[in-house]
């Protein structure tokens, strides 16, 4: 790791010797850097061996924070590094369900490029399409579902 990464980790209260250390709400340094939208830090932590699939106390992995913050570059980086796109948090929600419910059309479209499971249901038995909060998201998810069933 470079000096900037080590300094950032220490400043944020993380031990550079333990990349998967959990802090507030069980968040790791990777989750913190993702939440803050710091591409270079996220990339450095992945390259240094941080576990990208660790889940925090709510059951979310770092991809949740990338989607929450509309950090498209980080969404691509994490998915290219094989983060679990279908991770379901403690409520059974996936990032696709979250993005659909929040009306994040571009995030939904980006996630669909990585072929998430459209049939997953949350604890209330709802799929991502059931959460579509605007017509554009609904249209995109309907098209994706049609394409998925025709394969």
C-alpha cells in the first residue's frame, strides 16, 4: 500500500495491518472509502487484498454504498472485482431493489449490465420490479425481465 492509503486508514481509525477490520456499524475501510466515493482508495484497498464481500451489521457489502452515492465508477470497479451483486441484506434487499425503489435509473441500468438475479425477493416477497418508483425504472426492469425469460 502507498503512504496516502496508510495515512487515510489511520486517520479514519483503521489499522493498516488489518484491512478487514470493522468499525462503526461493522463497516470496513473499503465500505468507508466507497461511501466517500474515493476511487483511488477503493482500488488500492482491493489491490491490497481487502475482502470485497464482507457485510456490515445491516448485511450490506460495499456495493450498496457505491449505489447509494451514485458512484458509477465504483459500481463498475466493484463489480469487475466480482463483488456479490446479488447480496441480500438483513431485509432481503439487493442493490437492484434499492436502486429501483430510490428511482436511480442510471444505477439500475448499470447494474443490469452485470446480470443480477431479477427473481430474488426480499423478506416481504417483493422483487426489484415491484419496487420501481418511476416509469423509466419500471420500463427498464420489464425489458430486462422479458430478455431474461427468453434466454
